C-alpha cells in the first residue's frame, strides 16, 4: 500500500507537472509552423498549417491535446528526420542506458572498496592519498577526462577505438569518462558513511564479543553504511544520462545525448520534448526503485 500511495501521490503528480513544464517551454520557444515551412511560404500557408496542427487553439486545449498524445507515447514527427520522435528516441535509448549502466558498474567497483579501505586506514598516508585523488577526480570535467583518455589510449597507445559502439572495446573510454567523476564522489561518501557507522555502539559491542574483524565489517558496518551509497547511486544514475550529452558528442556515441544536441541545434522540438520526458521518467523510476531498495537493506524503514 505504501508504494501504491507513493505512486499516486508523488509519481503521477510529478509526471503531470513535468508534462506542463515541457509543454510551456516548447510553447514559448517559437512558432513550429514557421520552422516547418520554407522561407517563401505565404501567411495563408502558415495559417493553414497552424490550423491543421491545432496551434490556433486556446492554450489549455493545446495542453490537453499534448497530454493526450503523451499518454499514447506520441510526441509528434521529427522535423529533421521525418519520422515519429518517440521511435527515434527509443532507437537510441538502449545505447545511452547501456553506456550509463557500464559507467555505474565501473564507479561502484572502484569506489566502494576504496571508500571502505580509506575509512579503515583513517588518517594514514593511504587515506590521504585516496581522499586527494577523489577530490581531483571530482573536480575534472567530463570532456577533459574524455580528451585525455583519447590522447593516451587511442593516440599515444592505440588500444581502444574512439568513436562508435560496434564492439565491447568501444565502451571502455566513454564509460570510464562517465564513471570516474561518479567514482570519486562515491568513494568520499562511502568513506564518510563507514566512519559514521564504525563508531556506533552495536559495532563496538560486536567487537567486544570477540567477533572477527571481517565479520564485523561485512555484517555490521558494510550493510548499514550502504544505505547512503544506494541513495547517491539512485540520484546519480539519471545525472549520468544527462552527462552523456557531452561524452556522446566527444566519442560520437549513437545515444540520446548526441541526438538531443543535434535536435536543439535544428530546433527539432518534438525530439527535444521526447528526450526530456524520457530522462525525467527514468529519474522518477530510479528514485522509486531506490526507495524499494531501502526497505530491502533496512526492514525497519517504513514508506509511510
């Protein structure tokens, strides 16, 4: 019941607000009829097209029509590609989701062991080294990391391809570019979370009972320290998709990030609408799944 209430009280209203914001942004962006017609079109041609598209209807009627089409997954036709915007976006979405998932896996594999190790070696040289590298990794912008990786691993040492998505090797450079900054942030968070949990009384009690250190860390520290890490994973995954716009451009990756940039350059608003809505829908879905995972990690957490 808690999840159903969350869906009705948070997810559906969020989607309605989001649809209204997207519609308003496109409504004030310009006249679609002028963008669709050639420069020598007459005013009569423009009015005829506006009538056929429903652009002369009142604002509220246009929004209800937009919302109705949205519920059917219809975002209109792409001006640039002359095909349904939803089909265009869905054909590119898998490439972006796969790249983001691989980047997330890389970030988790790197950050959680390093964060735990830094916390267990608190105030030592290794702790300062890991913390310092994490700060540097967080400070570096994605496009710079991508360019440096291309220089080292595609130009100086030609190991990995720099563009396209034809083989698993094509994932390496763009996935590391996306994953490094996230790994840096998650390392710092994991370290802080472990340090907080390790001082709790139940951890000290477990040690006083003579439990082995790896059992104390694995059973009492790791699982309890994982909740804030899960939070940051849930929050960062949609940002990975958003950050993919730059990375996909640098590596010519055939995903929705690169498609969004091209659509904005050509004022292809149907495609822009579809991509923004899909990214927002993924964000809401991931947040909902994160809440479900909280309950798995800590059964004491109640949705209400």
